[in-house]
């Protein structure tokens, strides 16, 4: 390590160690145990499935309306630290987003019975162009509600029994939840040992606030062996889902260290009250996957040239948190590593009510 380099000093490591040591007591290690149990559960179920939703569709030809009865949800994943969720369902008949219906919240259950009926006025001839969109959420009293997953139904006329009463049970999918994309450029100057990441813009970010928008800023962490060496952030853009930044963030990384580091990039929602929340993350580096690695290699292949790409954001899910650990840390992750990474992604651990 280059001792004269501000991003790679020994004191930096020592400081991280002491921070980690300090935070261990405050962070309640039993919380990690809960997380690891959740991961085991997720592995045993189908990939991308978050339980299933039972509902009934019917078309009333006289009144020209689609009748949707949301019956119940089954085997929902736990979103709260208590090991349960507070589910409710929002429903749209796309492409119309103005008419939104929503069930009541059912507290502390993974198998809620809703039995609520919703009506969507729509001409029968228009049905082939419409899509029924269910979003299952976990209510949280003091923070943004977490999305559990979605179900989309289209091609109504192909459904058996339709337009008569049609009972359906569909898997709730998490995969199609869109968090938005982030565009940034990477540029490396080997002689100066300077890594520049220019945050350009983001698009279609997930709305985190009740206003239907977010207050996004981007936090970039320089990571080495699962430890955060440095972090920098952009300015905050208020009340938008399509922020434009054009802000450069510079890290000093000597060529002999460039293969050891990676960047963890988190798009955050600023909140005036309460703590800021992660909208989505992406990672670039030698040990990143897919585009994150390709972008990094392209940067190294063409030194001194800024190279820009769009990156889809992924959610900080516990599963990814663990797979990230196993891919980055070797051979065995310690609790210290867990702490650092968890805090890097989420800030101090916040226990929802
Ligand atoms: Ca909750
Ligand atoms: Ca906000």
C-alpha cells in the first residue's frame, strides 16, 4: 500500500477497525442471525417468488366494468425484523394509473385474507389493451412501505371461464420491480493514480416519498476486501425521479491497488425527517458481476478516457448482501466485515417498528 496516498493509509484501516469495534456493541449481533435465517428460507423457495395471490376476476357486460375480488395472499416473505409483514395490495388497470384501488392493511401476518372487491369501468372491446397490475406492499409506520412483489394479468379474453367468474392464483414476483437506472462514466489515469467517476444522471427511479417522487443523491463507496475506505456523495436533487448530476467524484488509487478495489454505488433518497433510504445499488470493479465488471475492464483498457454506461439498479436484499459477501470476502466473512458492509449500504441499522 502506498503510505503517502490519502485513500490507502494504514491509519484509514485502523480507523475503520475502531469504528467497527465500536459499532458491534450497538448493532445487536442477534439481528444478523435473523437475517441469515431469512436467507435460508428464501433459498428453499422458488427463485423470484414471494408467495402467491388469490383473486377472482369477472366482467359485468351490462355495467361494462371489470370486477376484481382480491381474496388472499399466501406465504408472503417477512419484511419486518419481527419476522412478519403488514401487507396490503394496490391495484391498477394499466395503462391508466389515475384510478388506483387499495386494500386495507393487515397487521403482522404472512397469510392475509383481504376479501375486498374493486370495480374498474372499462369497455369490453378495450380489455385486450389493458393490464391488471397488483403490487403487494408491507406497511411500515415510520418509513417508506417496502414492496413485496407484483402480479400482472393481461390477455383477459384468453383466461378460462372469463368473462364469467374466474378464480386465479398467481405467484407474486419480485424480479420485475423496477428501481430505475443510473448513468455514470469511469475514467482512470494510471500515472496520476486517479480514478474519476462522473455521476451523469438517473432515470425512472422508484418513488420513495408519499409525494410520488424521491430526493435522490448518489453515494459512492471505495471498497477494498469488503471494507469501505472512502465515501463521497453527490448533491441531492429534490422531488424528482429523473435527476441530472454531472458531478465528478475522484479517488486516489495507485495502479498497484486498482485490481483490489471496487466501487459500491448507492442511489439514496434524502428525507428531512428520519433516515435516508437506499433506492437501489450497483457495483463496478474487478470482482463485480456482468456489466459492473465489463464497464470496469473497459475503463482499464482505455485509460484516460471517460466511458459512460447505464446501469440498472438492484435492491439491497439480504440475499445479495450475503452473496456479495461470499464473492468478495474470502475465505470466511467475519462479523466485522458484515458490520462494515451493512453500514456501507444502509447506514446505522434501523429497526422498523
Ligand atoms: Ca411492516
Ligand atoms: Ca425523500
